[in-house]
């Protein structure tokens, strides 16, 4: 009788763990956070695109109307990039601020760059760095959020050129829309499959625990 009660107590205390290791990977049960691998790749993309923006500006700095102001904007972009990579916060205020910073960097081109260069279709000051926020929103909340961020950056691009859309600007807008939608959709599929796998592993673990508990109770009853 005591062994039966002991087995029941042990089984009641045991719960399905919050995460399981499958093929060497720790998979959380339930919805959980966005996959850390996706965010690490996005951090690398931010750093790479920021370095590209700086190198590209170095080549055309003499053609800017206000190169000092442009350096100030690039410095702010660098600080923000470093903060996101180091802090790794993904809550709503940070994501909204990320979008606002990217929009401001794009719009600053209209004030800092030469109007003739802008009319000729020159790239914005942040160049493809501004696309990082589109990918971030896509990973954060799926394709709808990625599309929203892409449209927001696209509107900033159109405002920056004064309403006239050059072939370069239109191509960039199309790429932003595609990136936000496709990356967001694929990310949603990936995370959905990941959650389904975690649920299946959790159900299997619970089933094995019930079988083990039933076997312990059966053995204890036979020994009474």
C-alpha cells in the first residue's frame, strides 16, 4: 500500500519539462520566443548592411550638401545597431522605435544629400540598412508585420525623392515588399512546425510517464 502511494506522489510531482532536446536542439514547449538563430542571422545582417552604408558614404561624402550631418546620422545608426545587437530586446516599444529610426534615417537624406543627386536616383544615406527593420518585423510578427514595415519604409523612400519614383526607387520598393512578405511567411511556417514538433514531443513524454507510473503501480499492487 505504501509503495502504491509513493509511486502516485512521485508521478504527481513529475511534470513534462518546459523544453526537450531533439537532435541536439532545445525546443521549447508551447508558443515560446522567436527562434534565436533567426535573430542572430538578422543581427549579422544589420552589422553587414551598416558597414556597407558607411563604405558607400565614404565614396560620395564630397557630393553631399551636409556631410557632417550625414556622419552624425550614420553615428546614430551605428549606436542603434549596437544597442539592438547587444541588448537583443524584441518587445513592442523597441520594434516600433526601430522602425521610426529607420524611417528617420531614410528621410534625412532629403536634407543632407544634394538635390541633384536625389533627383538622379542616388541611394539613400542608410541604403539597404533600412531593410533590416523590414526583416525584423517579419521575423517578429509574421508576413503581415513585415509587409507593414516594408510599406512604411517604401513611403519614406517616396517622400525622400519628393514624390517622383525613379527606376532604382521602384526596384527597391518591390524588393522590400517581397522580402517582408516572403520572409515573414516562411518564418511563420517554420515556427509553426517547430511548435507542432514541441507539442508532439511533449505528448510523447507525457505518455511515457503515464506508462511508467502505471507499471510502477502494477508492480506495487502485485507485491502487496
